[in-house]
């Protein structure tokens, strides 16, 4: 099934302003001014959290889809496709197709309902569109230069790119102005960590990925989503470096799960002859984070195992996200429509079954795992997340406001000093 948004797949008009590309302006251009839109927008609002199957949102998915309708065509999304039935599991997975993308033309979305999956796919594509079309850098100069004129996020404290060894504090780069979410002060952010424009060459000094890039119904919802993603990737990075015995001890006994939405997901996996293994990878922030591995018992299908990750103050939501992400990854491989679906990804790997068969001990009782009370509003949740990050010795937490008045969808990119990401190269 697919939802066609227009007859012809013409790409959106090309924006020739390359993000992060060196310009003629030098560091003297950089009068750093406070972001007068982002900070008041989330601190002064009151956005109730609406409980939905397996998640919390600021609006119903039906209303969000209606509001996104006019935006989809403007960013070049030609259709939203339901790909759930390509697999036997039945967990809703959707795709948003944007042929004119400067990065991946297919975005994925998942959820406990088809509407949630469609919203997830559309939002992922919309947020990527913003990061592919950054404005020209407000400042071009080295970290030494810009830090001498005001606050700037130290590139050495951000996830490194494949050529990070070439970084030095006197290396010129582009900068855009964000805001420190705790202090409200303006902070310059390196465009090398923000731009997803793969059409123009990158220095690869910093890792430019989607971690921390998020859209939402309100700015506070987007900020929470982005910060949770950063925490998730940092937790996963450090969990992967634990000794094998400590990883084994973090395995969760899924037989102790009693949350209705989680039980429904696990039943779908069981009926589809799928083995599910889950681990609690909660890191130093204390925000619940989970990793799961989905393994097909039917060896003749020849698919490898698929991982999923999730992080949220509510442990049930965190585990739900990990479970649905593993199903999404499997369907992404089956559909084969993304540019990053490479031949090696279709080979079955014995190591996944070794993980399943190693130490079949029951594991941790999910009901006894730490849980954080959802805060009632997204603004309060964001305050709680910022406090957890600060207590973990990480920071600053800086956000770039991508939100465009002509599109009206709140989009942000959150970067946190001192975090790592399992997506970034070593």
C-alpha cells in the first residue's frame, strides 16, 4: 500500500547554498546574538504529553498527518508507503520517499499503529530535509578564533569523523548559532556535525549523522526526541565496550514483561517464529535504554539478525522503541529500497545465533528495572533530561533551531559535549 502525494516525482528546487562550505566571510562576521526563538519557545510553553500505544506524543497521529499534508510535497516527499505486509511479523512500518534528497531518498518509520508509523517516517524525512539544506555558515574560522569571541562548542568533544586525526583547534570550519539549553546563552556549533548534504564534499573531520536531529509537533517535543537520541547512542557506545560477562548480566528476561503494549509486540514476534533477546544498556545518565536483537528461527529465509535501540524515561517506551526498531530494520532490508542497503547486509550471520544460544539464563526482571515517571509535559521532561545529563558530567547541551516559517514544522539538532555514538567511526 502506498499514499501517492502527487503524480510526478519531480525533486524540489535545488538550494545552492551548501552547508558548511567555506565562504568569503571571515571570523569578523560573527557577532554572536542570542537565539530569540528557540529558548522562549520551550521554556514558556506547556505541552501536555499524550499517551499513545508504545509512546508519548504532543498530538494524535491523525491530527499530525493532517497538519503535515501540505508540507510533504513542499519538501519533495512524493509518497508515504506502508511496507508492513512485506514481512510476516505485522508490526507497522512505513516509508517516506523523497527522490530529490541530498542524502538517503527513503526514510523509515515504525510504531504500534500504522498512523504512528506514517508520522514517524514523514517526520524523519522532513528533519533530514532541513539538515540537507542548511544556510550558509554564520561564521567561518577556527575553534580558537570563534571561542575567543564568544561561546563555541568544542569540536574535540563531539563524535569524530573518519578523518578526525586531521583536526586541530586552528583548523578553519563553518559555524552556525545555536543555544545552550541550560543557560540560554548563544553557542556556535560546527556545521561539520550538522550537515547531511552529501552532494557537496565533506571534510569528515566530525561525524555528521542524524543523531540528535528531530522533528515534533512542538519545539519541546522535538528537543526531547533529539536529546533522548543522543543519550541512547552514548549509552549504546559504552555498553558495547563492557566486558562480555557484564553484557551477559544485563540481559533482560522478557518473560517478566507485563506491559500490555509490550506483550502485544512480543506476541507478534512469537507468532512469526522470531527469537527476541534484549539487554538493559542504561548508561551513566540513568535514563532507561535498551538494545534488542531479532533472530529468525526459520533459517531458510536466510536473513541476518537485526538490532534495535530505544531510550526514554519510561522503560516500557524505551523497550518498545527497541523492539519496533528491530522490526523496522528487518523490513528495510527486505524492501531493499534504501541506498545504504548493501549486499553484505543480506547474508545470514552465525554470530547472532551464538548470542542467542550463549547463557540462556533468565536474566533481569523487567518489572524491577529502574523507571522514571513521565513528567506530564514535554517541557518538564526536557528539564529532567538536562539535569540527568548534567549530573552525568556531560555537556553542554546545545541545540540548533532548524524550524522554517514557510514549513512550520519544529525541527532541531541537539549536540552534547562529551558524548560518544556507536554510529561514529573510531
